């Protein structure tokens, strides 16, 4: 499901690039997977509260640290996680 959703997202981005006649459009972080299962997001929030580092969470979820960092940024912006001692590095 996540792969199909990502492919659809890429098609939509390319469609918009064509619509706005910007053939030399650069898409930042295109290779990063921004899609997460809701259960994994809940696990992330719990691990964040428990003080796990971004590196530990990346290993647990078998994802890149960039992907986990983007999720942390997203969750912080939506007020689902709070600042903590040690920041992204954990306790």
C-alpha cells in the first residue's frame, strides 16, 4: 500500500510540474519515504516519550534516520511530541 501511495504521489507531483510548465523542477528529498502506518506513528510517539534516539528508532523501524527525523519534525509541528532532554539524541 505504501509503495502504491508513493508512486501516486510522484505522479501527482509530475502532473503539477507539467501543469505549471516547469520542466526543470527539482523535488527535494524525493528519495525519502514520507509514508508511515498509523500504528508505527503511535509507536514512534511512545518511543519518543521513553527517550529513544532517532538512530535507535530508525533501527527499530528499519528505516533511514532521515525518514525518522522528518517524522519527528512533523509530529512536533502538529504538537504530538514535546521537546525532551537530549532532543533528537534521546535521554
